[in-house]
């Protein structure tokens, strides 16, 4: 559960084969997000919106995606 001004909001747990990562958003297009583990854009990699999901509210910097995608981009 996360707490905010409006009370508690349940945090959705990643499904089997997925991982939730805290990443920095550096840019986006209609089809992808440019994400990195750091504030440095030179380390950023593209993640397709069809495979990644952005958290909401206080979790807006938490991205859920398949484990294979995170591994391929070097985030794990």
C-alpha cells in the first residue's frame, strides 16, 4: 500500500515474468518511453509502451515490464 493525501492506494504487484523498476523518464514518443536508471540521458534506453506500464500517482517513476525487456536494456 502507498499512502498519499487521499489515503491508501493499493500497489499492484508485478505478474510472473515481470519486474517493477524505478527509472527516470527522459523523453517519450507515441510508442515508447526513453528511460534510464540515472539522471544522465546518455544511459537511457527506449522501452516500447506496448510492453511497459507506468505507475500512477506517487509511483509514476515505477515501470513494470517483462523481465526479458529489463535484462535486454541492461536495467537488471
